[in-house]
C-alpha cells in the first residue's frame, strides 16, 4: 500500500472486512480440525466401552 498514499474511507473499510474475513476462515478451519479430532477420540472411547 506504499504506492497509494490516499485511501478513501470505503477502501479502508473494505480492507478491514477482507482481513477479518480471512481471520474468520482461519479460525473456522482450526475449529473444524478440533471438532474432527474430538469426534475421532469419542469414537475410540465408544468402541472401547462397547468391547
């Protein structure tokens, strides 16, 4: 952004939203991975309890 000195308010807001969106995507991926891991652990526990 060094080349563009003047940035409108709308440009700044858009940049902020894009960054926030990327962060949300990142956190969603982490949450999905954690959920999958917990499901896997629970499945193993259930199998052991049944066996």
